[in-house]
């Protein structure tokens, strides 16, 4: 092995030093997408900075956009959106369809739609009747005309929203012309998006008609008057490629000439715009219109929404067999088989078999419900103190069937999505707001965080994704049935692999499909691990060309998992968020969460494997009282009889203390009414290189509910 290592290092050194000049990097591709149709687009309402969601047609358009990108083989490295829901959700639908929700998504106010001033929230048709169609069209299409400014008393005034509370008064628009909105987006393109493209990253920008106009104007050098003729259709990707001097290359589809700009625009605009549509604008709308006509005129015709939704997932043959087996058992027995100790270990939602957790009655702190009725518009005091809310992802089909999951990217089951949504509603009822979200690179944890934020109406928040919060890597056990492993290797060995702190399951091989080093998300995006000489040498021999491969786990013990999780908590989450007074949501997997709780709750190493983490249940770590609290769900149930926390429950729910060190007998959470304050300075601690961090930096907020700093994108 030493000979191989020496040879490979010599080869790598020769390759690296063969030229005194750095290798040139081919610029990445730029993919521009206008968000799908919004609810206000559908009813012809001036939208601007208002935040309506996508319409059902808009979601279909976004999913269709993802399929177009898949069909053409485009790969995405980084995503930019505005801070408005219709842009963020469109990007989510596209990324889900492309299987890349682990990518960094940067949300910037500079990509927001043009601000239509006092027209926002008003019907275009009614305004045309009142002011005349010529006057309204002049405001809509004119380059320099601004609608009347929006008053600060308006419910649509942007200074009333947390998502824009980090902007200064000079940055908050009261009204914008088309020219103003294009000028606003220019700094983001010139300093951040261009930098990503120059470094070879493929960038997708999901934004709005006018902000995308501004980008097209800059890229193609279109004049002020001509840009008014550019209208970007919803949900159809426009792809730009660049030469080594960063000039746009005319992107021509010889087989489909009507996809070129000359088939979309006319005159001088068609000659100057170099981008390529991936589909002729209007085709999808025509298809959806025909589908609607069929629904209205053909009795019994219904669209199978499962085939049009990105939530549609496939299952393996093993999962299918186990599901069918369970259905057969339920059908034959009209119930479930007798529960064994091994079965109990596989079910973390069932209460402990031993009443009172080993004969002890555990009384955790349970915060009382402020409102007994969940009404989104009902004003609830907002939690302002620094807090960490930890939630294990909702159930996956692997969880339900008792399969080892690890780094395998099993999607949430329908039940798991319901659990995540219920967690979000519970947090909303208790007045929780967050400033930043941390999650892993695994889809089940990311989607859980997304569904929680959706219920909180906070999709604009930064979601920082790190592989260090991934589940433990189970090696060759990944994807296998736990009952099968127990039967084959014996209960004692099964328990060592599953619960032993230092015991590693058998490792996968370098070329196994279960090895994360063969997963594109880690190959393309993981940057904070050293290179493996052995893996690099093997892959160089196999491919016939020099390759550098990073060291990734082939198996992990619980100790190994914590060795990457705990430093991320202590070196990143605590100093960058908790110590800054931020309210943090962490969505992750069971063993990563065990590591976090071991540190926060000072649980001994020899007891941590006894701790069970229920799916979809928010665990509230109160930074002031240094203890875990639960939230009253209003049902009157004893939560200790509903959920199983394992034999280490007494260590998880230690008595909470007040600031003076006395026992907190009320076990409640402190609330304050929110205020909006503008910051005096801007800062953000994320790396200047967006890919390794896999973060989504936007406004970060203070304990007073106002953002304390800007994204590094927004401080331009």
C-alpha cells in the first residue's frame, strides 16, 4: 500500500505542476425560470411584493419545468430565488422533480418582483375601468413610470413583514418602475451569480417576470426601449451558455427552431437574445386547457394527481413485498401480530413496555397551549428568547417497515408528511418563530423542515444543509430488514450493530451503490473532507484518468456519527446562531439527534444508545433553563404514554431550572409581543463560497423578531 500511495502522490504532483498556469474553467450554464402561475396571476391582480402562493396550475407548471430539465440532462449546482413564496415554492417543486433538494438555495430581496406601489392587491380590470386602459398600461409597460406609492398604513406595506425587516428605509420601495426593479437585481448578478458561473457552476434563477427581464437585459446588452418587448412566460426554462470571455453563446436547437429566440420574440430583440427555451411557450397551457375541457365535458374523467405531483415516489421490491405481507396479516388477523421486545425496539412511537419507564414516573416540562383553537389569524404571543427546537424527520416507508436507512435517501411516507405538518401547526399554536434552520443532506429531513416552515408561513427563512447532520451510515445493513438481520446474525449481534456505541456494521465496498462516494450529491458538493489516497488511486486505475476522491464513511458506529455531528453543533450552530440570540430549528435523523442531545443534556456515553427519538415530535431545548420541554397539543393526552423515549428518558427530561438556579415548577415558555426593528449593520457568517456550506442565507433575525443581519448577497 505504501508503494501505491507513493506512486499516486508522485503522479498527482506531476499533474498539478505540469503547468505554471491555473487550468481554465468552462463557465457554467445559467437557467432562468419565471415562477409558476400564482393565485393572483389567475385572477388578474397586481401582485408585486405581495406574497400569494402558487395556483394549482402554477404548481403543475413548476413540476413540468423540472421534467424539461431532466429530459435535456441539465444539472444544477446552486439555486437563487426571491424572498416571495411563489418563487421559492416553484424552485422547490423543480428541485424535487430533479431530485436535488439538497442543493443550496439563496433567497434575495433583489430578485423580488417589481413593486407596484398603491396598485398592489388591486384588480387590473377594475383599475382599467377606473383610470382607463391606456393609463394602466403605461404604468405596466413603461420603462420609467412608477405607480402611486404605497402608504405605510397599507396592509401590503413591505416594512410590516419579517422577511423584509432587514432592509433599510432607503431600500424598502414604495413604488418602482420597470427600470428601478431591473437596477435592483443588477448587483446580485454582477457580484454573486456571475462568480458562480465563472467557477463552472450551473446556476438556476427562479424569479419573476421583471427581475428576469433585468438579467436578460444585462446578459444580452439589450437597450432600454427594446427590453420592454421581452415578456418571460411562466414555467419554461431559458438556458444561457457562455464562452471563456463570458460572452453569451447563441444557443440554437437545430431540430426545434421554434425554441430559439427568433421563434419567440421578434425584431431586434430576437436577434440579441441568445438564450434557448426548452419548450415552445404556450404548449403546457394549451394542454392544461384541453384537460380542463375534458373534465368539464366528459363524465367520469379525472386527472390522476399522483402522476403530476413531485410527491409521487417509487418503492423497492423489498418494500413492496413487506407492505403486501403486512396487508395480508391485517386482512387475515383483523389486527396485528403479538408484539415482541425486538418489535418494540423498531417502534419509537409506542410507549415503553415498562409502565412509568422502569418503574419511575417521569414528569417532563410540558408548555401549556396559549390558544386551544388553531386559528392562523389568531394573534399568539411570539417566543423571542433564544431556543433550539429539534425534530426528527417524519416517518419514511423504511421506518414503517423496519428497514435500516442510514444515508439511503428514503422519502417521507404520507404519514411522515402529516407528522411534519402537524409539528408545524403545533409550533405555530405555541407562537414559535425561527431565524435559521439546520438540516442534513437527506431528503426526509429537508422535506420535514420545509413542511414545518410551510405551516409557519416562513419559507423565506435560511435553510442551512450539512452532511454532518446525516443519519449514521449503516454499511452493508443499509436497506435491509431489521428482523431479517436479527434472524440471520442473532439478537445479540443485531443489538451490537444497532445499539452498541463503538460497534460498526460490516462496511460497504468502494463500488457499492450504498457507498455515498458513488452518489453525485457528495461527489459534486462535498468539499470539507480530505481526499482519500486509496480511493483516488483505485478510481484513477478504474477510469484511466486521474481522479481525486474524498474520504467518505463506508460504515459508522454511533460514536463515529457523533464525531462529525457534535463539532458541527459546538463549532457552527452554537457560535453562529445560539450565541447570537437566534431561534434555531434543527431537522435531522435519530442518531444525529442523539449526538446533539448527548451534548445539550449531558447524557453519559454509556446511556445515550438507550434514548429513543419519536418521529415528527418537536423537542424544545430551552437555552435559559438548559432542559428539554414538550408542547401541549391540546388533546389532554399524557405525552409520556403516547411517545416512547426509551430507558434514558430520565436523563432527557431532567428538572428544568430558572435563571437563579431554582427548579422551574411551571415548566412554561416565556413569551413577548413581537416588534420590528431595523438593523444598524449587516453581516453574515457563512462562507463566501456557497457550495461547501450548502446554505440558504437570507435575513437572520434578532430575539426582537427583526433580522439582525443581511445575507452576504444582500449586503451588496
